C-alpha cells in the first residue's frame, strides 16, 4: 500500500482539478442541496431556550447554592463542627459557634450551633466536598435548586445564614409531608 | 535486660514496663493507652487498650503467657518476646475494647471541643467499627457545674481516672473522685463543690476524651482552626512552658506541651492556663509541630518548600557578550560611547 492511499481519519478525499460540466457550473443543484439542509433544521428540536421566560430544569445531582437544612421539627441541623470548612479546598467557608441557651431548643438541634456561617461564593468551586464531609446532614448543594446570582460588589457574594438556611415555609412543608 | 517487641529488640533497665519499652522503640508497635500516663504515678491497668501478647515469658522460663497482658503495668523480663501490632489476637482484643469504650460514649464529636486531639477518636479511627451492635439506650448523667474554669461532660467519660491521679498528686486537697459503682460510676465532686486548686487545670490536658474541657475555650473554635505556638512566661507557680493556640492575634487557649503520646511534658498552673490570654503575657518561641497526619496540620501551610537555586554562569540565559553583539541590530549603536558621539 502506498502512502498516498492511507487515510488515518478515513475522511481523506482525492482532490481533482477536473472541469465542471454544464449543470454543475450553474450551481442550481448545489444551491437546492444547501437549502434542503436549512429547511431540514427548521423542523428539528431547538437547542436553545428563551431564558428569562423559560428556565431549564435542574438535574437531580445539580450543585447550586448551598442550603443549611432544618430537621423535621424545623430546627437547624448545623452544629458548627467545622468539617465543611476543613474539607473545603477553596477555603470558602467560615463559621462561629455559639452555645444554645435554654429556651432555644426549638431553633437548634444540638447544644452548639453556628451563630455566623458564611460562604464566599467567589471562592466556592461547587465541588460538594462540604456536603460529603458534613456529619450532621446539614449542608446540601442539591436542595435549593437555585443558581448563585451574579452581583456587582464583592461583599454581595459573601452569603450569610440569612441566605443559606432553609426557609421556614419549606421546613413547614417538609414536616407536613412527613405527618 | 533485652526485650523484643514486634521483632525489634531493645536493651532496657529492670523495672521498665512493656509499654515504656515499646515507646522507646517507637513506631507502629506502640500500644495505644487511654488510662496510663507516664507523668503520673499509679495510673494504668484500667482501660485495657494496651493489651499485648507475650509469646515468650523470659529466657529463664520461655513459656508464653496464656492471656493477653496489659502492657502498661507488666514489667519486662530478660529475653521477653512481645507481639503487639503483629498479633491478630491483640488486634481483635483492641477492637473489642474499643467497642466496649464506645458503648456509652455519646459520639458527639461535632459538638465536642476535644475533637481533633482526642485519644478515643484516634483509637476508634484505628480499631473501631463503623456500626454499633448496642441496641440499649446509652447511659446519661445530669450535667454538673464544677467551677468557672473546667467543664465536665460526664457522658463522654471513659473512667480512666487520670484526673483523679492529677488531683491526688499535684494538688493538696482532692475534691473530686469516682462516685457510685458499676454502671453508675461517675466522676464527680461530693455535693457539687467547685474545683479551684491552682494545678487543677491539668485535668483538662490529662483527660483522653472530652469529658473535662476548658470552659474559657468552650465552643470558641475547633482545634484545627487555631495555630499552636510554643510559648513561655515567668511563672512562680509552674515552669511556664506552654503551647498557646492562636487565631490571628488572639490567644484562644493555653495548654501544656504535649508530646507524641499526647502526654504533657510539664504541668502548668491555672494562672497560665486560664488568665493569661494576652499576647503580651507570653514570649512566643515558634510554631509547635504535630504528627504528620494530625488534623491540626490541616490548612496550616507550615511547610515551606526549599528554595531552588540553580548555580550557573552569570548571564547564561542572556548568552555570551560577543554573540549578543553579533546578533543585535546593527543600526542601533551598542556602545554608550557611540551613543554620546551622535
């Protein structure tokens, strides 16, 4: 086998310099062929969506904005153990712990809770290692079904507990669906 | 006396225990110890974590010991051969002991301040099971206040009685001890008395679990978020040599200097431990080193890679002087003298 006939990609074409005949030289057939391709694409499913009106459905394993979960009684699961912060490869998580006072048992599940819990969304790479490290089932990236929004100030990307903790309505709905 | 542990021989003084001999050898064959504390007398023999197999009693009487022995209280004999890590019997025994110790342990490591430097955590990491076979309810105690400095969590206690030995040997009047018997046994002060002796804070360092923790450090931070530094100060009550755990410029807590077996090198007084939390109080010597795989080393960046220096001729990247002149643009005058002429 000579070197000229080998085609590694299988798409090798011999190019010839032969003269076009009459039908080829008026290009009508070629134009029709091209139009057929265009028309065919009109009837295919569209790849794009009309974004602000339509929103793409999340995959069940999609990792979006974090959510600090509440248990079935509406108490916060997080005990500020710091496992997520130590697991975080981007060092995006910081927290301050506090002791639960008597009378706050309905708010926090354990003796200790996070009084401050902040995630820097500019640092976060959404790898989900915090979710894996959490021993208390508290932090989830798949529950909120929200993408972290863009903003124009760096401070706006530091998400505190006001944005991260599961909203009470959702907790109430969860506890109702269990009963 | 010659003793062989896991195939490694060492010459030791008569009266040394197997555990001490193993610690002299070091490495993997050192049995874990929860109750034995080399700096305190009459400790050991309670937790049964340090069980080893004696395959040869001595040169004089080479019969093996039928049962596993507690290495922290068994003295060595000449020519004794011991299997610690090598023996499957020992591994099995340690697994069972760990399971027993964890029966009543609340496993509240996410809440506990000891997490990260806890001996029971290390023990169960190495020998523990991932699930429990215990179906009964865990034994719990009412929380008790034992003064402004020390926090007692009786639920976490494994009754090693190290703290009792501290109170006996370092303080002049012991106010706490083991109350009740059997399943109800607990560490407590008789009729809720505060522990306020000057050396009582050493109970915190000595406690292998999180049963006795620093109240001034309670829930402040996790162990692995603060940076440990060796520091000292002139103290009239103790040696003044401590480890300070800092977060930024704040001293979060002060502990004794713990060695590789998690025993303090020297005991420190309560003034150093609880009251001196200003940076000005201490002379900071430098960062304290921990075992390579300790969680305390996480995110610390203490290891600086050595600076690489390539020793070459000067200007080797630029090339030889005459070559540069040859290649350079001919229109541009090379010499400054020519430049000044124009």
